[in-house]
C-alpha cells in the first residue's frame, strides 16, 4: 500500500488511504475512485480475497453510500468490480463477473417490482366501500 493520501499526497498512517486533514475536511480528490479501483485490483483480486465495505469505508474515509456510488461509477466505466455477501473484489474470472451480474439483476427486479406495486397502489385503492340503495315507487310495490 502507498503511504500517500489519495486526495492530497500527504503522508498517511499505515493502514489508511486518506490523511487526517483530508478526512476532517471531507475532501474527495479526483484520485479516490481510481485509488479504490487500484487497491481492489492489487490486494483483493478474486472472490476468495474479498474485502468488506466497512473496511473500504475506513481505509478511504468514505461512508457506505459514497462507497457504493464510487463502485457504481467504476463499474459503469468497465472495471470488473464484483461483490457478494463477503464484500467487494476485483474479478479474477468471467464466472465471478456473471455471478455479480446475476445478483445485480435480482436487485433490479426487486426495485422494478416495488415500483410496479407503488403504481398499482396509487391507481387502485386497496378498499372501496359502496352503498347501494334501491327505491321502488308505490305502484311497483303491488
């Protein structure tokens, strides 16, 4: 691992990727995404070497949402960053990529189903009460 901050280049303590100054300021240097990608490629290639999101958050001083956004951009750029229950890793095979794509398809399906449910709920109320009254004229009673 590098001993330099991915944001500003200052020295960082061992086991960190961002210096205390940048961490305090919340800096997001342009190299942070690239540093995450390089770190995964160098130290976490293959499913068996996955790293937890919590560890990546700590190393790069980023919250969970920020990490997911950075990983998403890297994937959109074509970097084979995979994930499963054990964490994130740089793909070592097409099989690992396919497994992650399958998992992502499941997430997309879940979001789509939730969207459809909301649309259905907004168009058709769950319960409708109707009162029907039939009035008969006097001559109809005979």
